């Protein structure tokens, strides 16, 4: 993995800035909050994100599910759109498509990653605050707590749907997870 990847620069912009400004073009997202760890090593990330005009919520470093749930409570969210910081090329129109797909199908969870048909790095997950609350209470394993949505995706009682691209581009890698990606 690439330590500090979201604060790496392409030209004069940080990866997180590129991601947030691209996401801000969404017509369906009403509030963007960056949920980061409460570790001191993320102090500079909080400073940079706030400096470019976005909100930050800080929470448990390892229990990312708890961090997400607490963020949703503080910001009174009904619907959560989950993206990861290593996807600076996120496409706001795809984000909107997945949100519309979620709303149209009235499902508990929608994504474009299960199975993937978009390039890796255009990953979008959408779910309700109620489903997030259930996951926060019932997810037990470290893996479920660290990765936010495994409990939701694997729960047979929930309606889990996938938004697929017309053409399968999943073999393309547009994420920044390794130094080579940068």
C-alpha cells in the first residue's frame, strides 16, 4: 500500500482535493464529509480538507464502520454514499447513476462493485442510515468493522443490488493504491 496516498500530489493538487472537487459535481450528493481517523497522523489531512472547503469527521482508526455510523449521526444522514480516498478519478455522473439506481429499486444497498464492470477506482456504494445502523450493531469481525460494508453485502436479509456498466472495463485500474498507480 502507499502510505499517505491521499496527500500525494498530481501537479499542484492533492489526490483528496481532486477526488472531492470531482465528487462535488454530483447533482445527487447534498453534503460531502471526509471521515478520517482520530490518529494524530491524520491532522494534516484534516487541515488540507477543511482548507479546500469540505467537512471532516474524525473517529476510530481501525473501526471504520463505527466511524461511518457516527458520521451519519452527527450529519443526520438518510442515505450514505461511500467512496474511498484512493479514487481521485471518481466520476460524479456514475455516482449519480448509482444513487438513482438505489432510489429507483428501493433496495437496502446498491453499488457498482459486486461484480465490478467499471474501472477499479470508480467504486460507489449507496445504503441507508438504517442499514448502516444495523451493520454497526451486528458486524463483529475485524474485517467487517474495518471495511464498512461486508456485513451489509453478505446479509441475505437485505436487498443488495449491483449497477452494471454496458461494457466491462473492470480490468482497468484507475485507483491509487500503490506507488506504481501514482
